[in-house]
C-alpha cells in the first residue's frame, strides 16, 4: 500500500523527533536491548505452564465433602474436584549505568511459571470403586479436571502477550540502584495480581458443567443407586469443583 505523501512525511518527522529526543544513554540501552552490541542480554518474557497431574481420593464421605464445599442447607455433594493454582515469577537482567547522570537502565528477563498442585478428585466414600454410581460421579469430576487442564495453555498465552507488551523491547530507567526494585515492585503490585486473577477465571468455567440438568441426571443414574445410598433429601445431589 502506498501512503499519501503528507502522511508519509508526518511519520518520518515523528520518527526523527523521537530519535532526537533520546539521550545517548537511552540509545545505548536500546541498542543493548536489541542485541546490537557484543555483550547484550536482550529483554524477553518466558511463560510456561505445567500440568502436575491428579489423584482420586475416595476416603471422605459425602457429608464431609458437603461441609468442605459449604453449600446451601439441604445440599449434598457426592464428588468434588479441588484445584489450587500456583504462580511464580523470576526476575533477572543486565543493568547499564550512566556515571555522568546517576541514571541506570535495566533489561528485565522474566520467567513466569503457571501450574496447579496435583488436582484432587474426591468421590464420596459411600460409592465404592467399580460400582455404577462411582463411575458416573468420577466421569463427571473428570470433566472438571479437563476444564482446568485445558485452560492452562489459554492463560499462558494471555499472560505472555500481556507481559510481552509491557517488557519486550522496553528498558526500565531509574536512579542508580533503584531499577531492580522498581521492576520488582511493579511485578508484585500489578502483574502478580493480574496473573492470579487470570488463573482464577478457570473456576468460572466449572458452572457450565454443574448445571441443574446434570444434577438431575446424577440423582437418577444407576437405577437409583445414589438415592438408595444417601437417602432422600430436600435437594438433588451435586458434584462440583472448588
């Protein structure tokens, strides 16, 4: 596409103004940032997610699971999937100093690790492995497990894109001795809460699995085996995630 001459001239003028506005120190930092010198350590953001697996626990009764879930009066929980997320951010990078002005720039290198502790799938102890009800409840909980695991690559991509926009090709400037602390404060105050919120969004995906229709189905599976094992209640049984 060919740009109109006035627009092209304006773009060139803007670029020239930006280049002229940079100090020699900033130009040196940016050159090192882009790997244009011989001992450069370019800024980069590395984000990785890890699937730590899962285990099935059949030791707690449905009453214990209900207390853990803290549902409404009359609810009872037959199965429960518990996922605890973990976020770790590492920070390192080269610092370039300007002895003439007391200024320094940092070329941050970030490593972000996203994971869950091994996810625990609980099935009420009233439902012995191999029985029809156990298989139905476990199959439902495996859908929760899949939702958590499938979400990890998506949040990994969002975090990489967002942090990349902030830190890639962007040296951080500060007074001497303060650049590292400035970056760390930004990570702790802005980006760690952001990442934790993104990880927490996985829980919202579970509501589509725990639908009223699914609860109604589970209450009637296996020729009434669920109802016969736990007796009648005011509400339909549920399996859920936390």
